């Protein structure tokens, strides 16, 4: 983990490079709040923003990245296909609409937001078309379990580059992680701070103190050391900066295991386990 920094990247299975730290903007209100958050993040060195059609703030993300002056090639913008837009033609249209709202010519990463039953296969076929047309540099999925990935990989020669899933010490999805690693699918950890709900956990507190970092920094670093791409959300400047100051310490192997063992299958978002 030596020498990583806020702009370090990981190479995806199609050779596209993805920054390992990004700013999440779920529940970041549309308008000035999101524009400020993205603008500030880019000023402190973030190069990656994670939005979605359903977050309602693609236009603000787009405006902030365009106004930042950061060259397009240095930026990494992800958005996601919403459930009601799934299927073949509607996926193609949804991608065009997201690009228009973002004011971009291409997406760095387009994700199927959720494994919606019956339509997800057609959606994936459209995702491949979008990739071929250059509308996105990489395509992936989100909230896919092993079963959903197996189905997709069994039927398609294009393996998703990324699976964006809820992942934090209190939801340590070991089997899914190992499956993704085996298939070359990059794990991207969402809700890496457990949405702020476990920052006061005693072990998080004592280890944060040991490394002279905040609980949030410890949780983000844990994800990075596992090799995930990590996308903490905040709209507050001091926290956006704090969440990026995670490259000046190393959690020991013992302490990583201690954090792993906090798992309590805590799901703070939707649970795709039983989605047929
Ligand atoms: N694919 C999916 O289905 C999916 C689902 C959920 C999330 N995501 C993505 O993942 C991103 C992150 O996940 P998330 O937003 O659910 O949760 P998160 O990043 O785990 O936590 C965000 C919460 O923690 C607070 N916070 C941020 N930094 C903090 C710090 N340093 N100290 C204390 N509190 C802090 C934020 O409040 P303030 O804003 O007030 O600072 C917010 O309430 C999302 O924004 C989204 O881009 C994807």
C-alpha cells in the first residue's frame, strides 16, 4: 500500500484506470450544495465522482466538473442506469439522457444500478452496445450477488469491470469479494462509512486513536487496503478533505483482521440477496 495517493488508480479488466477514491453524491441535494461539494473535492485532489440518475444531481455534478478546469481525461465520472429504465432500448436512451444532463460526451463508468429481475439481461446487452459505441469507457453492475454475476458471466463474453456493493467492516461480504476477485471484477465499496452509523463503535474508536486518525479515515483506509475503490459521501468541506487524508498511514494485518471481524451483516441500503 506504499506510495498511494488521492489520485492513485486501479486498472480495470479492460485496462481503463479508475481512481481508488471517489466522492459519492447520494442524498447530496441538487443545486448549489452538490456543485460546491464536487467543486471542493476536485480542488483538494479527488478525480472521481459517483452519481446516479436517481440521485437527481447529474446536472450539478456535470456543471462542477466542467467548471473545475480539470482536463476531462483526468476525471472519472460514474453514473448508473435506474431500475425503471432497464431493458435494451430504454437503457440506450437512459445513457444518452444521463450524458446530456452531465454535459459530457462519454461516461467513464456506467453501472446497472440493481439486478432487476427479467430485464437485467437485456440491460446488459445494451450496456455492451454503449461500450462498443464509446459512450462509456467501462461498464459494470451494482448490488449484484454471486448468483446474479454468475448468470451474467455465463451468458455474456463481456465481464463487468466493476461491482459496486455495500461494503464496510460491519458488512464484510467475504464470499462475494472472493468471487469478484477470482473473476477480475473490481469491487467498489459504497456506504464505506456505514452511513455514519458505527463511527462511535468502541473498536473503531480505539483503532482510530491508535493511528491518530478519525473513525471515518480508519474505515476508508480499511476499504482501500482491501483493494476496493472507495466512495465516501459528504457535502461538508471539512469532511470531504478529512475523507481524503487516508494515504499517510497503514493499518497492520492484525488490525485489518480485527476490523474484518466486526461483521454483523449490517445492511443500510437495499438487500439484493433474495432477488430472483
Ligand atoms: N449503488 C448503490 O446502490 C449505492 C447505494 C448507496 C450509496 N452509493 C454510493 O456510495 C456513496 C457513499 O455511500 P453513502 O452515501 O450511502 O454513505 P457513506 O459514505 O458511508 O456515509 C455518508 C454519511 O456519513 C456522513 N459523513 C461523511 N464523512 C464523514 C466523516 N468524516 N465523519 C462523520 N460523518 C461523515 C455524511 O454526512 P455529511 O454529508 O453531512 O457529511 C453522510 O451522512 C453514495 O454517496 C453513492 O455515491 C451507491
